[in-house]
């Protein structure tokens, strides 16, 4: 395996002004927030234009990068001295960062366009678009920074923007609570990330990626300044940060509640930005994980556990958005599994991340189109038969569905199959668990399609479903095109692997991946997916779907309650925290406050009693003087007789 090549300083061309990718949406957010109501009439258009402009810059930078020799496709763009003597702020334009930039700005722009129609009746639409622009700018800073410090600023910016967007409809208590939950759970992961960064600085004295490559890590370990235990701790702490942002076990509890935000927010968070940040962090930090096999193994275990947990949750959800959220957990789990398998796994993980961005945005926006037509109803048991009245939404959603289950020749087939095959080569247990996850995906996604678009109509009397306007359906069509052909384009001929090689240390010559379903693993995967889809048809397509969900088995209840993740967090953290708080309050009230208040009361009582002596009458003072003089004379006479 080769280490990533040297980073070249760049000052000209489009790459030299690649900071515009961040500056343009950030400027849009500033204008819309500071301009206030004066920008209401055209604010949404400005938000779209700024996102599209960032996409144009990303495409131009990508084309310029392709024109460079493979060995020079890591271009550094210096900006300014961030912390004097500690860190400079700059950008790194390489195959990994530009891939994310294209996804964020491309899919993000389609979500912006879709939002024009979806949020058309919202009085705060302008503010919504300002938050969307802020989100895109923060995510671009996260992936384009050439050092961990800049990454962390973008990381926190994404956290802030997600809080604002998830709780956008703050008049709903559930939305306000969901925003706080997402913010707090992510702070847990951020704490791990911060400790990892402090440790990196203490060992290397730098946050810059160019000083933290595989060679630098190996030299530090050989020189004794970095022990095996320390590098393992760094890897695990980085993983903790990734788990928070990417909603991986055990920090996944915020993701399903985040569906309380407007549907375009769900698409943006799940497809193009926030939940993919953890995968980016692990891949960008590959040098640490490759030097710490234990941490790398934990990454794969977390990925497999989460892909199964998300799939199980998705099997029991009747809320269409929460079903898709469970699906996101599962698919990010596949990416995390790939990210724990070394450089070849990195390539498949990022390729699946890109294709997932298209078909998951496609399905989330399709779900929003259904909700738009059904008076914001999210319960799939009150859908049914929508194919007849929403053909564009149904067909585009169906394409995304085929892609995510790994139907042959669609995008998800190539990228997810690549992760499964690579996992099987490393560890058969992990590989077969990933195959099981694919079978569960076939079931829960088929269930969603059958309950929504087929079968008996179960609409409420006041529902009059209709196709969404073109400003919403055109993005669906464009996303569905990517869901069809993008995977084959990336994987066949090792195009994406060769492109990504300078960023992740892949060798120049790579064998053609065997992911065409002709081997044992491929055939088993397709068979399980087909069985899952057939079972879903038997339960929810051919059979009548009750409008009220039956209680179901323990496993069904277990899945509906998100595997009791919230109950576990409450038992392990919230309740003990409440008791500790009560004990602290009791000690503060009865101990510290009791001592202070008791002392004050004693002084006050004493002064009150002494104050009674001060009557203001001369006769009282004369009597006191006489009494005092008598005491003094008596004392002197007593002493004289001794």
C-alpha cells in the first residue's frame, strides 16, 4: 500500500479560489438573516442561487483537478493564519474532499430547489433558506479544510445548523425537543473528538493533514513519541465523534426524532451532509486507524451492529420518514463497515456514500411529495394506492427503492455489493451479517413501497392526493437518474478507486472488483433481498393492511421503540443524572447554603438583641455607666483585699 502523495501548494485557477464554495452560501445566509423581512419576497431565490453558484465552483475545481497528473491531485490553498503560531487556515482540494463538495452542493442545490415548492406556504421560508445555506457552508468547511481545527469549526457549524433546522417549527414541542436532543447527543461525540484532537496536538504539534499522514504516524511510533495504546485511543475517540454525527451505535438516538423538521431538512441531513460527516472523518483519519488494528476492528463492529439495528427499526416503522431514517442508520452502517476495512474499503464506502446521497435524497423528497399531497400525513397505514394519482413521485421513489435494496445494475447494487465482498475477504462473520442486513433492507423498503403506492386506498376523507408541482418533481427526476447509473459509472473499470487513490493511499494498479452477483456471496445477497421483498408483498401487498397497527410480537414492539435506545439512555444516564442533581441540590441547600444562612441568621439575631440596648434615652445610658462603674469599683476592692 502506498501512502498518500505530497500536498502541492496551489495559487492559480479555479482551485485557487475554491474558498468561494464556502463563502457563497455563507454570504447567502448572512444576507437572509441580517436582511430580515425585507428579503422575504426573494430570499428563497437567493438561497438557491448561492447554492448553485457553489456547485458551479465545485464542478470547475473538479475539472481542473482531473486535468492534473494523478500524483499532483492534492492541492493546498492557503487562506490565513488561524491561530498565530499554532495553525493556519487553508483548504485541501483532493479527490476525497472534491467528491464530498460535489455531493453537498449538487444534491444540496436540488434540495434547495425542491424547498421552493415544499415551503411555499410557510411565512418563514426566507429564514428556512438562510439555515439551508448556513448548513451547506458549514459542511463544505468541514470537508474542504486542510486541518482538523478547520474541520472542527465546520463540524460545530453543522451541529448548530442542524439544531436550527430540526427545530425550525419550534411552535411544535416535539420539534423543539428533537432539536435539543440532536444537539446534546452530538455534544457527547464532540467531546470524544476534542480529546482526540488534543492528543494529536500533544504528540505531533500540528493539526494539518500534511503532517499527519501514514509516514508521520509510523515515524512517531518508531520514535517512541506515540505508543500503540495512544494511537488506539485516538482512533476510538475519533470514532466516538463519528458515531455522534453519523448516528451510529451507541449515539443513534437523535436521528429518528430529527424527522420532526421539515422534510427537505431530513433529505439534507440524511443524504448530502451531516450523517456522512462521520464517515468522512474516519476515512480522512485513515493513517491513525491503519496503525491501530483494534480501533479499526471496532469501526467494523460498530458499522455492522448499526446496519442491522437500523434495518430492524425500519421493519416496524409506520411513519414513512422514520422508516427512511432507520434506513439511513443502516446504510451509514455499511459505509462505516467499509471505512474500517482499509483503503479498498474506503473507496467502496465513499462510493456508496455518493450513490446513497442520490437515492436517499430521492426517497426523502419523494416522501415529502406524498406528505405534501396528503395533508402532512406520515402514517403509511393511511396511504395506499397513491401510484394512480402520483405517478412521477411513485416512479422516482421506486427507482430509489430498487437502488437501495441492491437491485442488479442500479447504483446501490455496485457500491453496497462492493462493501459486502470486501468485508467477506476480511472477516466472514462481518460479511455474512452484512448480507443479512441486505435481506432486511429488501423487506422493509418493499414494505414501504407497497404500503404507500399500492393496495387499497386508506386515505382520510379530507385527503385529496395529487401530483406535486414541477419545482418539486424535477429534482426527483434528476436524483432518480443518478440512482440508476451513477454506481456503475463509479465502480466499473475502477474509475472511482483510481480517482480516489491519491487521497487514501491505494496502489496504482487495482484488480477489477468481482461484484456482479455470480459468486456465492453475490447470489446469496440477491436471494435474501428477493425473499425479503416477497415476504413484504405477502404481508403488505397482497394482504389488506389494517389502518391501526396491531400490537405485534415482542420483536415488533422492540423495533417500534427504536430498540429501547431512549429507555436505555434514560436508565443509564438521565435518571442517575437526576439523582445526582437532587443530591447536589440537597447538599447545596442543607449543607453549603445551610452553613452560610445559619451563620448569617446567628449574626443577625445577635445584632438584633444587642440593638435593644441602644434605646436613645440619657437615663438608660447613665444607669449603664453607673452600673459599669460599680462593677469596676467592686473589682478593684476585691483585688485590693487579696
